[in-house]
C-alpha cells in the first residue's frame, strides 16, 4: 500500500541527512516516476525538502531555546522530579532523556540511591552526575544539538542499542487527546522510539499542560509507557491514564506535593 511505503520512505530519509532519488528507487524497488510522486506528497505535507538530485528531511526547530524552556513550568517539573526519584533503586541501569523535565529526576540528591549506572545523551544530566555523584555514566555519542542541549544524531540512536536498560525516564513535547506522544525533533523522536523498544520499564515524566498540546512528530502512544509521573491528577489526565492502562503517579496519589 502506498500509505505504508510513504511512512517507510519518511523513516528512511529521516535517518539520513540527504538521499538521492536513485538511492530511494533502488532501496524501495520502484520506478522514478513513482518515487517522485511519493516525494512530492511528502513535500506537500511539509515532511521533506526537495533538493538538487535528491531529498532531505525537513528540520523542525523548537520554538524556544533550551534555557527559555528550562525557565517554563519550573514548579511543575520540580514536582515531577520529586515524584519520579523514588522509582530509582540502588544498582539500577537507567536511561535519562534530554529535555528540561527528565533531568529533574536528580533535583533532590537526598532522595537518590548511592549507586546507579546512568546512560544519557543529555548534557545537563552528564554534568550533574559528574559533579554531584559517584554514578557510572555512559554518555551517548553523536552530533551536538543546542536546541535539545544533548547529543542527537543517527550515531546516538545506533549506540544506545548496545545497552540493557532497566528503567527509562522520558520527557515529551506534547500529548494528543488520543494519547499520541510527540516530539518536535525527528532525531529525538526516533531515539525515543528506540529507547521504548529496548527498555524493560518506561516512565513518562510529563506535566498536565502537555495534554491536548501535541508537537509535530508522533513517536508512540501512551500505552507504550508503564508509568506516567504527572504534576496534577486532573480528570483528563486520570481518564487518559486509565484508558491507556498506564500507572499514574501524581501528588494526590502519592500523598505528597
């Protein structure tokens, strides 16, 4: 079906900086005219950008800088960090996401276990662990992304597959009313998809303000998560968590603020 092929072409292009028409035709075993029609369709949707001799994935940039996003909803993120920290146990092997919410996991050192192995691409997490802990730290390689304050490239995605991750703590840019989880970056979206595939347990760290506020690129549905750590247990949040069979952790449910 064409819809399936379009999705496969989108994924193939997103994993490469630039792809020629001939390469796409050979890989998907289709005529050039068919491929050109497919590329035109993706270009009209704003997913890819046609360039001389080929096509590239269209870059989507976050609407504000990392520092500006760090300053948004600080109290909400701190609550989420305090609620998520008790989920860590001594000798856990954990992945901690980039972004501005997941690093809040380490906000209160007194709550944290003494021994952890931390895998991350987040510069904030790397710096905190080096300066404030004796944790084993594995920094994922790749191209630096200033908007994400992390390493984010195809190399990052491939390297993470080598690890056996027990618990993954993930942030997101938005959640649709249907429970789709989204990111504003194609590489970040693909990395999150990979983390979900290889981790034993996945924990979403996202505030209630993310609900009904989706970003550009969906990467999973809420039911791919085992837990959702949220700053508020609003009716909409509780209903979505129940519908998606995800354990909700919030101040009211945890008995703390």
